[in-house]
C-alpha cells in the first residue's frame, strides 16, 4: 500500500499548517490584548486606599492626617448636637488596623470611618472641644510617604462654631428625593406572583453598631444574617427579597424604609443585634412601632438606634415632620396593626427554634419603622454583649435557624392575609 502523499496534497497540508500557525498567533495576540485591557480596566476601577489616619495635638490645634495612595478630593461639614466634623472623600478602601472606629486625641474624642454611600467614604470626628477646620491641604508623596490629606482643627468660640454649623465646603447639596405617595395597606399593592419582602441590615459603613464581645461588629453580623434570610426565603419560590444594603455602607433611617415604600413591599424587616450592660441577658426580641415604649429597655433601645443617623454624621436639623404627622393618619394606624399581627406570629414561630427574651414582642418609637404604609418590624436577633448569643448570631447554623423561623412566620402571616382577602 502506498502511504506517500501526492505533491499537491503536501502543498495543501503545508498551507493549512501555516494558516493554523497564523491563526494561533492571532488568537494569542487577541488574548494578550484582552488581558491588557482587563488589567487597565482593573487599574481604572481600583479605588484609592487609605492606609493611615492619625491625630496629633499641638497647643490649641489638633492635626488630622489621612494617608492615601493617590491624590483625592475632599469636603467637610460641621454638625452640632453633638459637635462633629464630617469629612467626605471619594469612595476608598480603608486598610487600617482598627475596625471602623478609634480613640481620639486633642480636641477629638473619637473618630469613625467607613463607606457612607456609593461613591462617598466618610470620616466622622466626635469633638470634645469647639474646633473648626483652620486649614486643609494635600501634601504630595515625599521621603517614602504617600499623599497626605491634612486638616488642622483650631479651637474657636461657641459663637464661631455655631455660625459654621451646616456649612459644607467644596460640595453642593444633593436634590431632595421625591417621596412615594401614601397607600393603604394591602389593597393598593401591585398584582404579582410573589410576596415582596424588604430586609434591612442595620447600621453599616461609618456606623459599626454594637461591637460586642467577640470582635465582630453588629453591621457585619446583621448583613450576613440578612443575606441568609434572602437565600432561605427566595429558595421557597414564594418570595422576592430586596436588601436595603448588600455591602458595608450606611443608609439613613428614612432611606431604609423608603426602599420598602418605593418597592411597594408587603413587609419590611430591620435586622439588628442588641447590647446591654448585663452580659447575662440574651435572646431575640421583635419590636413594632409605638409612640409609647412598652418598657424602659425599649425606650433605651429607641434612643440608641435612633442616634444612628447622628453617628453617621447626618444633619437632621432640616428634616421635615412628615413622618411624625402621619402617625395620626388612619393608614399609619392600620399599618401598625398589621405589624403587630406579624410580630406575634413571628414570636410564636421562633419559640421552638431560637432563644427568646421574656416578653419578646415589645414596642418602641423607632425611626426605621415609621413607613406609613408598609407593615414593619425590627428584629433584635440577640445580644452581642452575651458571648453565647454573639457566637450563635455569627454562625451559619444560627443564621439558618433564624431565617427558617422567619420563613415559617411569613408563610402563616400571608395565609392570614389571604383569608382576609389581601
């Protein structure tokens, strides 16, 4: 048998091999270019990194230095009650040894930092003296240093401080968002195949919440629990779940419940982890809205949680009393009734799955629950000041048990609503 290849076929094979070689080189070049483009895109998308945040007193001046790996813009705002200076930066990565807060020096009692909203990172200085920013400037890299954003805080009179309150430098105010119209509960919800639940992980960004006894801040624990709730509920095929935040960012109380209103949600659940001086106290609690607290501890909780906007460096002086006035409206009272209805079912579902506090359904004037037309509850999943509770909340099994109890409560609650025609 002749295994030789005719000359013509040999030429064709050689041509094919040459073409294949060219194609391989072209493919390699394309992948190389794609890799380069991806690397460039990565560089473009990379955020500046803050690697240092230092305070140093010098007479009547306290200097704040922010070390960052590239030149950035900044603005600052003075707030009162309590006295604070808020510094806004573009969104950065904080590569710092502390977990979002630190002890102050000089005129600064303490400081906090974190992502405030998309595109904006924030540093909040709590003041023990009346000071203003006397000078602010950027030093270029020199002698092994990175860029340094420098703020010199100088003591001033009470009058000078008061005159500066609310005056932001180097930035403009954002437009006031349009609010959704008030709806009656149930009857005005859009027709859809699934119930829509909004889950709100408390705190976040510049506000870590409770730090607890295991070293994991509340903002992290409740975000992981909220994600597990979303996973468990959506796995049923009966619920769509929207998270108010799915990363380490701060949201105002109003912005949190406005997510539920804008989405025309069937229920709003704000997830938190409590703290108390008595480290033996543990167990979950469910809160619903009432202008009168059910007990002294509920009043304490409301004062603490309602301060989150102040902690995050938000000026509340211009807030309207719209939500407060709505409380006397029939829609708000109806909403509160549905909220309490769900809370009772939720407590009943949790009894055999998670540890509860005594009198686990409580009432408080919590700002985050003041959506006028969305039934709302606040879940305190346990106490971060109790080591056993903290470990459970920070475990995958603990999160699963809480999410499972919530799923059972939602199933029962919506069965009740369906029987009522909603």
